[in-house]
């Protein structure tokens, strides 16, 4: 046990660069939801990876963004920034397009923590010519003395083991902090609400997913071993409610059956899912409503 390593590793960066995709790949299970749109992750989520020689606790964080107009956005940014406190290592992630102004802003926040930082350049599968990476690596190395600069493809990961070993090298010795079989700190109830929210991202048009929150109103195992889950999808306007429900309820039905499949896979259990759509005006801009829907800073 004496060579065993243990530590917290925060995954930080701008929205949509692939932080949650990396977390799921490294842990080997879907813990954090993913979508094509920015600002998918809204909470701090732990993903735990246990190997004989180390236990790595990855902290997925919401993408740090510059638009702070809405309370929800400010709460999300605060979550990302406080999640970097008390970690042993920060993985700062950019994508193959390189440093945008927004990424630089996010990086300033990561740098201010004076924690060692590894830079991950993600989505390299999108580069036709890998030589394009060289100038980006060079530019990046002038920006900060990163402990490592690592080009990766979180989506098409080639050497998961190698990557985990590389990360573990930067962590302090210590015994595991969690039971070996534990993969997250989040409850099934939380994950159920996230799986519903993920489907709203996948199914709905441009702006709408940002106006949506999901609340689980019932989470109960029946005598037959089936999980009965009731979820309320909160929207901000009546017009949004009809979009979510769709013609003759088709949209909601599809969304529900996809979310249920995700839950059954994650919980290894049969699930009955009931969905409701309700209007709560302006929930994304009222701090007390945000708190009642589970948006706090941890
Ligand atoms: N081609 C390619 N796409 C990727 C890769 N990693 C992630 N993506 C895609 O990028 C999009 C965003 O991925 P997420 O993992 O949700 O990104 P995120 O950084 O967690 O985003 P936020 O939670 O919004 O901050 C999704 O469509 C992913 O499939 C990659 O290595 N290659
Ligand atoms: Mg994410």
C-alpha cells in the first residue's frame, strides 16, 4: 500500500471542450451527461477510478463562460471555480481549435489557484494533420509552466491506462479515500434527473434546454424490484411547455423512453418513468428558486 496514490483532479475549461466525455471515459461508465451544446454540466460531479496502485477522484465542473447575465450562469461559474479549491491537480482542457478569448478567461481563474496544471488538448481526432498541434503546443507552453501538455481524443480514446498512469504520477501518496466499488458521489436520484435533462438537450431546439430544470418528485423501489420514478420538467414559459410535450405528446414520450433506457443501463434495474412538464416563471434568474431546484455551489 505504501506506493499507493490518492488525489482529487479537477476537470476545468470552457463549455463544450469535452470535460464530461473525458470523465466518463476515464471512469469507464457514464456518470456525467454530455451534449453537443455548451453549458451541459451544471453541477460538480465526482467520478472515481480505482486501480491497484492509485485512486483518482475526478471532479467534473461546468464550463466557465463569460456571459454572466443570468443568475443561473453566475451560480454555474461559482460552482466551477469553487470546485478547483482543495484539489491536488487541475486538468485544464482546451480543444483542437486552440486558445479563444473565453478559454483564456477561464484559464486565468484556474491559474489563480496555484495548483499544478496539466493541459489537455482535446478533440485531436478532428485534426486532419497532426502537425497542426506543434504550434499550439509551443504557444501553450509559453503561457504557463504546465506539468504536462497532453493531446487527446476523449471521444476516441486510445490508451486509457496510459493516460491514467500519466495523471497518477502527479498525485501524492496516500490510501484510497473511497470504497473500491464506488464510482461517484452522486445519488441515483440525481443521476435520474440528469438523464432526463440530457434528453431535453438532445431533443430540443437552440435555446430551450437552458430554460429547463428537472426535479425528481418520486424515486421508489416497488415490491417487484422495479424503480418507479416521477420527474417534473420545469420550463420558464407556457410556449416552452408545448414544445417539450410536442404534438400529441410525441416529443415527451420519446424523451422519456430514451431517458429510461439510460437509467436502466446505469442502475441495472427495470425503471418505470413518468414525466410531467410544468411552468415556473423565471426559475433560471431567481437564486431562491435555483436553490430549491438543487443549484448550490457544491
Ligand atoms: N470529435 C470529438 N468530439 C468530442 C470529443 N470529446 C467530446 N466531444 C464532443 O464535444 C461535445 C461536448 O462534450 P461534453 O463532454 O459535453 O463537453 P463539456 O466540456 O463537458 O461541456 P460543458 O459541460 O457544457 O462545459 C459533445 O458533442 C461530445 O461528443 C473528442 O475527443 N472528439
Ligand atoms: Mg460537461
